[in-house]
C-alpha cells in the first residue's frame, strides 16, 4: 500500500493537469508540475505562501497567484462543483480556468485542507456551479487585469461612461507634471486618484505630501509649507524629497496660507534652479466646487487657481456609478480579506438589494466602512456570505431615515403676497393697539395719517375699522 501511495503521489506531481493542496490555514502545501507549467512559477516559489480571497495584489507576483487560486470561502466546507477563476501568471497574464475543490479530512473526519484541480474553460458557464458571488469575484479579477494592461493604474476601478472618462484623464495626467485639481463630493476618492496619478507619473519616486485644509490648524499648515518649501528646509534623502503637494479642500485653505504657499513656491524654484538634480514640485488639489466659483466667491486666490487648474478631473458620486457599485463593494470586501483570518466571499442577494436602495451620501468611504463592518460581523458568526442582519446598525438607521425623509420644505410664495400679508398683520396690530385711532396708529408706524389711510384703503381694511376718538 505505501508503494502504491508513492506511485500515486509521483504521478500527481508529474502530471500536466494543474493540481495543488492547501492546508486548513490556506497555506500552499503542494504545487505540481502542471501548476508550474500553467503559471510560470516553480513549486519552491509558491509552497508556504498563504492564500487570501482577494484580487488586490499586483500582477506577476506570488501574492497575486495564490490569491487567484484561493477557493471561495464557502467551498472549503460546502463544495458545489467547478468555479470559474482568473489565474494570475508570472508573466502578468490572466488565464480563465475552472477550479475544482475537494475537501480533505484526516482519519477522524476532521478538516485537513483541500485539493484543488484546475482545468481550461471549455464548457458554458451555466453548466458550472457558478454563483453571483463567484461570478463577481471573477469579473473583478478580469477587470483588474484589463485596467493593468490599459492604464497601469489598477487601483482605480470603473467601467461606466463617467469613470471611463475619469480613467482616461487620470492616464493623461500621470504622464505630465502639470497641476491637477480633482472635483467631487467628499468620499468619492479624490486623494486616492491623486496618489495614483503621482506614483504613476514622472515624479512618482518622490514623496506625496497631503495637506488637509480642514483638519489641520492654520499655524500647522504654515509650518508644513515652510518645512517643505522654505529656504532653510532640512536636507533629506532624494527619495524623501517632496514630489507632489496635495491640497485637500483647497477652496477652504485660508487666504493668508494660500499667499504664503505662493511665496514659498517662488523661493523653492529660485533656490533649486541651478541644482544638478533639479526637482520639480507638482501641485495637486481637491475641492467640492469648481475653482472658478471659489475665485468668484473670493475664497481662492486667482494665481493659485491658475497653478492648479491645468488639468481638472470631476469624480462622479457613488449614486451615479450603478455599473461600478457591485465590483467596488467586492473590492472593499476582498481588501478586508487580506488582513482577516476568516475569509468572507461575498454578499447574499438580499444584502445587495439593501445596499442598492441606499443613497450613499458618504460615497466610497461610507461603502468601505459598511462592507468592512458587515464582513467582521459575518465572520463572528462563521458565515462566508454577508447576510442582511450583518449590515451595520448605522447603515440600517440611515436607510430608515432616507425612507422616511426629512421635514417637508415650505412652499415658496410670491414675494408680493408675502409682503402684503406681513403689512396687513403689522397694520392690524397698530390699529388694535391704538383702539382704531388712525392718527395714533400712524404715529406708531412712523407714517402720516393720510398715508396710513391710503394703505388701509388699498388693502381693503377700512371697512373693518371703527374709529374711536379720532383726532
């Protein structure tokens, strides 16, 4: 029997059918010749790496490979059949494959890992055990690979018309050192897009320095500017030299700080003009309104506006990105899986329905928070799928508030009607206090008696009055 077992192990190790084994901690324990041929990675490079159910990793890395072959979390306990995946290869390619999962147990029927077998996709997808969660994971992996090939900025996800334009603008901006301003609501990912532009651009080897115009007190804002751009700035390693200064909510930056920044920028250029290794500082910013409007409102200096507005990119709110909503939610879930012991694979259909009915005033930041909290709750009860009760309490109360709606706004009345009503009430109070004495009422109102009489007549109020003791 041992000899036969060794023959089977040798046969599996040498077969061209890709076969691998993961232990109960999702660590690769075995990686055969077929896997090596398919992926370009040797077994010695892969064995010992832990699989996380995520598509976050950079293509062409071992992290990306083991994540791409990681079975959906529910399959290690409830195998349902082959699942379509995108295998990340060493040369950066992404190959569609069908993953077959076979749980392994010890002699006491306890979980002892599982066996994975990969096969080319040859039959229609509907004949597999694919679920909406599995399909979404595969679509996300394919989308990431497509974006890597087209832009090299795979951290920005989008396939709808609005985001297609944004991605093209980001790609163009990353090829220059021109000033960039990202316009959009809070939480839409403006700073994230700015970082992607910077690190993919010509100055990406240098540091990205954010300056929060809202959270940072003005004296600390001035200190950051002086330390970065002042003539007495401390020497630092070349890689730590500032390559980009990002002004978050620039339209809320105090005007004296704006002027200080412009002055320091002039000194910075003059100081480094003759340097052998001249470093050009790139200005980037975010705002919630067009910079032209901020200048018109006298909240932004025109010169700073000109420096920042060479490239302007408008990021759409989440409510206008219906095509991207599910891939984004899955993206946040899989990013959470990278640091989680218990892997959560996706969301139940009822959970997707609830999320789709919400208005998302906090945009991507709020979606990220909701998904992470829901994943933690699902993991605590041992579920690999987020169910509606797992959604955070704050999200559910927000849903209730949106359904109920705020107080009804009063209708806007014609100004003439409002003024007439106010005048009637005011004249009536004066006549009541003067007990119908028009001369007394006129003195209270600062009018002459004839003028008061004419107004009462025009408003049709004479018939209601009874003069008593009129002068």
